[in-house]
C-alpha cells in the first residue's frame, strides 16, 4: 500500500513540474541569420524559447507558407547561475524564398508568449549585394534546351560550399513526363567566387522526356549542415553546425515530337553503330554443322530499353536457333552508352553458296536532325557436303525422263513400243539402284553412329575418371589455360580453354557462351567476354576465379559420372 501511494505522489509531482515548466514560458524571440536574402538561396530562422518545451511546439510549415521550408532541428540548454536554474529551447529552421519581393515572417506564439514579426527583403538571383553572405548555392545547366522526344538531356548540378560540410543530401531535379537518373560519380574541386573560396561538388543527371511540348525542370536541391566558424564552448549543449539549404533555378526545355514521316522504331541518338562476328571464322562450312553469327548494337546517350530488336534476314537454306539477347549499359565521360548483343546458331541444309544479307538499323541523328542508318556488310560463305553424306534428289530431278520424239504417222508402231519398253525398264533399274544405294548408305551410317557411340561409352570410364589434377597438368592446352588465368590474359585464356575443352570432352564448342553453359560457369565467362568484346571495359582480373570454377565443374561432372556407372550394379542385370 505504501508503494502505491509513493508512485501516485511521484506521478503527481512529475505532472506538477511539467505544468509549471509549461507555464514558465515568458519570452519567445525569432531572428534570421541575414537580411536581405537572395531568391532560391536559403537563410536560417532561429526561434528561442526561455524554457524546455516539446519538439512539436513550433510548426514552421503552417506559419511560413511563402517559403520552401527545410528541415528543423531542436536543441536544448540547461544552466545554473547563482543557484538559479534556467532552461532554453532553440528551434532552427531553413527557409528558401523562391521569388524576389518584400515578405513578412509573422509572430510565433509558444506557451502563451509571442515573438516580434520580421520584415524580410528578398533580392533577385545574381544580385551582388548578397554574394559575400552566401555560404552555399547551387548552379545548374543543361547541354541542350531544344531536344526531340526521348532524346536524353544532360543536367549538371554544381553545389558551392564556403564552409566545411558536416552532412547533407543533394535531391535530384524534378520534371513531369520525364525519366531522371544519375550518371557516373560525383566530382569535387575548388573555385574562387568573388574573392571567396568554395568547395564545389558536381553531379550529372540524364533526363529523358517521354512527352513532347514544354518541359519544366525544377532545380536540384541541397539540404545539409555545415560547421560554423566559431568554437563551441564545452559548457554549451548547442551544436556548432548550422543547417543550409539551396535550390537551383528552374530550366525550361522544348521537346519536339517525332517527325511525321518517320517509320519504324524511334531511336534518337548522337551515334549508333552495329557490328557482326562469325564463330568459328571459316570460308567454308559443312552441311549440318552449326556456326554462330553475333550482332552487337551500340547507341550513345540512350537507355538499354530504347534499343530496337535485332532481326536479321536469313535464307531458307539454313535453320536458325536464336540465343537470346543481352543488354549492357555503362558511362564514359558523363555519357551513357547502351549495347545489345544477340547470337544466332546457323545450321546449313544444302551445299553451295550461302549469303546472309546485310543488317540495317534505322536511327535518328540528333546532331544533324536527320534520319540515318547503321549497317553491317553482307556475309558470303561456301557450304560443302560432308563425308559420307549424299545429296537428296529434288522432285524436279526425279520427274525428268527421256523424252520420246514424236513419230510420223507412217512410222511402224512396234518400233515405238519397243523404245518405250526399253526406256521404262531402264528407269526402273536406275530407280532400283538408287533405292538400294540409299538403303545401304542409311545402314552404313547407322552402324558407324552405333559403333562410335559404343567406343565413346567404352572410353569414358577408362579415361575420364583418371583425369586427376596431376594428369590435367600434362595436357598442353590445360597448362596454357592455367598460365593465362594466372596472368589474367583474357584472349589466351579464352583460346586455350576452348582448345582444351574440344579435346577433353570430344566435341566441338563453337563459342565461349556454349562452353560456359555446358560447364555451368556463365558468371565467370560473362566477365571474360565483357573484357574482350565491350569497348572501354576494365582489364580482366578474374583469372583465378575462372580457373577455380572450371576445376570445380570438372570435379562435379566426374562425381556424377562415377555415380552413374555404379547405379546399374546396384540393381543387377535383370
């Protein structure tokens, strides 16, 4: 019972003290750090209360509707002077006027006390009267104020700070019907402005309009804190930093629509190119054996999703197997470059000349304001019939028969009948011989395939399980691959790996992509291919990773093969 009364007395005492503290507010003062100020530049409003009050006692967004209201920080101080306890609460708010003119900060009431109103003069941007007082300001510019639909705009924001930065956040510009993304990394430098040294932080954005017409870009904004010049006393609880905010000017851009006479996929860019490659590179190929044709489309200043589909035309004499497209994006000198790569496995069906038409990609040159096209060269190959293969006669060949001359009316009929009979017998013999040759060829090919499969199966358990790491090192191509990975030599690693794999697995791998899928090492091979084929790619440094993954894949395949060979013995021969 005593404990209950003790808790009640403590609670009542706390409420009484809180009420007395609230009632002790006798003075509220409001000050600004400078007057006049410049439009789009921040100034600091400080509201001081001579008591400890709650954080929500001051709501600047409700009172200061003529300004952009930034962050508000709250600090408290308690001191004892001549045995008298005093408390103080300070609210610090960052305000940004957006246009020049005369403004009035109204009185601020807290706990029954009110501050005096403040008359504020806001100057036009660029007025020299306020230059010496600027602690921070933002400059912004675009590379072009008249663009076409989906043509990227480069927006450069430069933040000038005359004091050391404690913390801050640079908010991107805003625009309706446009996509905005940052490009590259921030850059730092120093500059002298009106005799005052500033540290400059630069950030680049790409703005892609999605609608034609007038585009209004609201300037980037900075909110942060900088260190003040004076030193803080060890007996003061107030921070030695001050909040700072600033906004860049709004920029207007005119976005032109797609030209009325344009047809097809709309691709506005400064430069577009398309290249092609063939693997393996040969002048002649064999019927039924595949080879790969790859296309790479590169466009400057566009996003990957803006790139069109790559759809080359192929003749009817081949079978086509698309290998999916890959997209990539990187920046160079503050400009985004996008790439799309697609490969096609091509299997010739007939011997003779093979022609793959040139590929043409239409695009719009934003520099010249006129249509353009990126083209590849026509590919010409020769296709030969493989050993042991025979060309299947065409229907026209089978339809040919010896033509009989029209006999005069007075010719003898028995002679004509004899000629037709001999011709028919000759045709039957020819067809029979062809059929017999075809049957023998099919039987022979089937036997060879069966015999080859039997030999391969007999070789697998005798050779592959014995491929220990020591035996691998006896292979010339494996040693070359190991050395290339150790030295991070991308080209030699690719060549030696393909040569070793063709010998080791007794099959033909036409590309690194095909081998990586077979070994399930797509990630490390993707890094190798990017360093080989992507312009401006960083030097390849993943040699050890690739070597370890190839070794791990070999071990995994050997374990699976061993398990597969043991399973039939468990179940018996039946």
